[in-house]
């Protein structure tokens, strides 16, 4: 296990991974699917980790505090991973992250991005967060953001972006250029399915 590069774990019952004595420090890709009693702190020691996928963990504590210092993390995908009402990406956190997706956070009402957070983020996707009616506060701090996609979000969320059209249930895209919305419009993508798979494949291992 010491030389493990990829680990995928699926479980149905609440699992305690906190007590893992020897985490695979060379791990580059980790996928955890299932309810977690507590977010394992040892993940912060995975300095070679490039991809992380957390699904159905339904954590009560914000996992970003553990993840933000990972020096090589390039893709972070969170699906039903957190039950809180607010996410805060702190300044200096996620220094190499390029792709971020957040999906089906049932109670999420607010996302904050502090100045200096995720300086290399290029793609942001938010999907089916029904309580989130505001665009992430501080999104203008993401100076390298190229694409902001959202899927099945409240109408109020889309209206903040002054779109020229809103497609109910459609995948919508905002193209960023020079920290502004290009043409203040939304562009519909050809496909609305498999969005998580597309994100997982967008960053090379």
C-alpha cells in the first residue's frame, strides 16, 4: 500500500477512516464514496495528490480546511460531500487547483472566495445546489477563471449574471475574459449529461 497511486473506496454504512495508521503518501488520485463519520485529517499529508473525488460523504464539518494546503491538488470534485450552509475558500488555499465542481449540497446557501484563494482555477462548476441563490462572493478574485458552468440552479442564481437566456434544466456556461463576463451572456453547452465524468477527465493525472 505504500506505493499506491490510485485508491477508490465505496461504502454504504458510516465509515471511520480517521484511524488509518499508514496512509499511502504517494497517492495521486483518491475517490471516496459513502457516509463518513469524520473527514480524515491524514488526507492533508498526501502531498502528491492531484485528484480528489468525494461523494455522498455528507460531512457536518467543512472539509476545505484540511484540503486547502495540498500543494499539488489540481482537480477537486465534491458531490453531496458537505451538509453545511457555507463554504469559504481562504486566501492562499488550493495553490494549484485548476478544476472545481460542487454538486447537490442540499443546505448550501453561501460560497465565499477570499482574495488569493485558488489562484490558478480555470473551471468552476456548481450543480443542483437548490438553496444557493447567489453567485460565489469574491468570484472576481479568480483571475485565471475561464469557464463558470452551472446546472439546474435556482432562477435567482442565473439572473445575477444577467443572462440573455435561461434554459430550465440546461447546462449553462459563462465565459470569463479579463475578469469580466464576456458579453454578459450565457452559452448553452451541447450536452447536459455526464458532467462529473467530463470534469474528472479534464485534468491529466
